[in-house]
C-alpha cells in the first residue's frame, strides 16, 4: 500500500526569481502590507468624502 | 443597439471564441487538455483566475450594489488576499508536487475513495446548479433591457462557450479568458470616463464623490462588531477568508486555472497578481455604481429601474396607482435637486454650520425619494406577488443603453457577455474534468492508460455539462430569489469542503472515516443554522459566517470521531484507497 502524501508547506525562503522581494516569505509580506495599505486608503477615502 | 453596436459585440465575442477554438484544435494530450499548456505564464494564469471568478452578474449587479447601498460591499473581498497567500504557500505546492488533475484526487490519496467522492459530489452538485444560473442570470437582464429573445440568448451564448471549451479544453479556456478580460477592462474604463464626462459642468469627479459621500454611498469600511450587519471589516476578513480559501483552494473551477502552467513560480505569481488587484478592482466597479447614482441626481431618474416590468404594470388595470407613484417620485426628485444645489452653495460658502444643516436637509430629501421607491416595489408586489422587485441589477445596463454613445453600448454589452463566457468556460472545464477524473476514471481504473479515450470522455463530459446548463437555464424557471439562494448555497457548502481539506493538510492523525462523518455532521449543523435562522433571531447572521462555522465544525467533529475510532485510524492513515 502506498503512503499518503506528506503534507509540508513549501520552503518560504525559496527565491521567487524576482529582483525584489528575494523570498516567497517576502512576497507574502508584501501582499499583506498592500492589503493593510488598501484598507487604510479606503478608510481615509471614506472619511475624506463623508 | 444599432448596427455598429452589433459589429462591436459580435466581432469581439465570436472573434475571441473562434480564435480560441482554432488555436487549440489539436489539443489531444490529456495533461494539456485538462491542465493547460506547459508554457502558460503568470499573467495568463492570473487573468484566467480573475475571469473565472468575475461572472457577468459581477458587472451587472456590483455597480447596482454601489448605486443602491454604496461601496461597503468591497469588504466582502477583504479575506481574499490572505486566503491567496495560504493557497500559494500550502495548497498549490502540494497539488503540483502530487501531479493531480483535481483537488478531489488529492483527497483520495490522503484519505480514501468515499471522501474523494464526497468532495467531488458536493462540487458537481453545487457547480452544476450554478452553471445554469451563470448563463441565465445575465441573460434575463440583458433580454429584458435590450428586447432580445431569452431562449435564443441562452442557447447562443451556451453553444458558443461549449464549442471552444470542448475543442481546446483548459488551454482554450485560459487563452480566451485573457482576451475576454481585455475587453472587460477596456469597456469598464471607457464607461468610467464617459460617465464622468456626463456630469454637470463644474462637478467633476471630486464634486461627485463628495455628493456620493454626503448621501452615504462611500462608506467603504465598517468597523462595527454587530454580527447582524452583512458587510463589515470583520465578516469580510474572517468570513471572507474562509470563503475565499475554500473557493480558491478547493473549488476545481479555480484550482484548474492555476494547477497547470509553466512552473510553480508562474502559478504562484498568477495568484499573487489576483491578491494585489482584486480589492482595488471591485472597489472601482462599486464606485462606478455610486457615480451612476450621482449622475441620476442631476437627471430625471426612474422610480423603478426595470422599466419593462414597470411599464407593463403602468399600462395595466391599476395603472393609475403606478403613474401616481411615478409623479410623486418625480416631484420629490426635483425637490432633492434643489437641496443638492443648496448643499453645494453652503459648501462653497465655507460655513460649516450651514453645510451641516443643508446636508441634513439633503439626506432627508434622499430618504423621501427612497421611500417612494420602496412604495413602488410594494405596489408591484401587491399587483403581482411574483414580480421581480430587485431593480438594482438593471441600473447599470439601463444607464449604458440610455446614456452611452453607439459603439460604446456594443462594447459594454460585450463586457457582460465576455464575463459570462469566461466564467462559464471555467466552470464547464472543471465539471468535465471532475466527472472524468473523479467519477469515470475512478470507477474504470483500467481505462486510465488510454490517453486518447480519456480526452474523448473529457470532451463528452464537458459537452454534457454545457447542454445541462443550457437546459437548466431554459427550463428551470428561476425565481428572482433563487438566484440569490444559489449564491448563498456556495457559503453553505464551502466551509465544510474547506474543513475536509484543512484536516487533510494539518491533522495527520485523522483518517477517512472520521473526516467523512465529521463532514456530514458539520454540514448538518450548517443546514440547521440556515433553516432555523428566521425562527431564532440569534441565528440570523451574515451567511459569510457559515464558512467559518462549517470549517471549524468539520475539523472539530473529525477529531472527536477519530478519537472514538482509535482502531480504524491507524489502518486508514497508512492506506491509500483512492
């Protein structure tokens, strides 16, 4: 009988092949940072035009 | 629509479909047919993921949502970037490493055959039903406004998508989606600039945004902790996270878009592209709706935006009631225009107290017109209890047809059709693949080695689901609330399906039997919450929370059942019965 697949997250320090960020962890942090920035911008937008 | 509009519409839609079918007509390898070309880059993957998610109803309903309730709906997408990070880091590498065709195939390898069939079965039921709606929902709106025949529109768009999806499989779907998204972006950007150019002189974008904000249409972020409020930051982040994680991580119509491609890197970057772009894109579509609302503040505005339905009743036996409501609305609308002028003058005068008073008067005038619109809907229901009273879906398309120049009308109708075809193609491709891999090949394992036969079967299944969707759209006789119900259906099932996958990824000690019955128990709980929500006000919360509850309940009950079945767990966890 075959073993069930080993479930392991991919190496977050591997290179995404981009000039910046240098690791996938960095890419994920960038996405998260952009998300926070967008929520902040939407809050400011709503306040400015309220 | 005139001849120029038809040339733009048919030229783009038939041209893209023919290009997709012709370019991919020799696709006869199973891997390419089901997963797409091995050379597909991140940009095509990203656009394909985007096109599959954005159906025609996105471009019809979301501007209407912005018009009616403002831009707060954008919070619904707050969980999406976070979910895509998890899919990139955990789900995607494993799918690629195992080389599976479907996400349910992974369940078979991790657990057993019955869990795989449960996941595939839930997908086929839910997505198969939704496939009919994907064609029907935009067709009914376009046909009502443009005077087209509903049956011919459903059959025409349905056959068009079947032709290239069956011919070229996943490669054709990705290829055509890329061009369809280009048409969508071109159309929406054009609509935005034409709309702003139609504002009264001196108003401009900033003035329009201030007016929309004064009337409560730009409250993008709501930090309220009240669970009864449908869209808040919290329901968006937590409920939306689970909904998006389930949709992007486990729903085959999405998994199939990124599971192939040139490399893991390209697939990941395609998802990152969506994680960065989705919220701003949805906000822009909602903002467009809020700006259409501003446009109608300076024009005679209809009391009910589904004009065909309204005029049918206005010409009927009780037409006087409807005409009286229309006159009342017109009078109040004019009064509101006077209040807008007073508010603008107060703002320009720089007197904060006067501005506050003028704004309060404007808000009251807006509430008065809203009250007449509500009265109009009640009058329609009193006349015909089956009348479709949700007119917000008609706002944007009615605006396009009545206000935009010829050529742009054709382009914007092409946007709606392109979005319908793109999402429909993704669905058919996934339904055909799941039927072939998780049902046909599962029950006929010896046929797995005959590649040509597998491709042939996949084509037949894809065509079957296409014809099923057309038939369902033609004969099901959807009620308006059924369309909304099918949208909510996603949240009812998604949480539990996600729970099964999270158990597979993170709870190594849990086996197939435990997760199977855990999923059944969690699904029963969600059904109970859904059906008892009107009886117990405590249970009447936003449907987005079903995703979180379903997922958590599935994981917890799987753990408990596993603890009660210690003898079976060891054997199950060792075995691969898929």
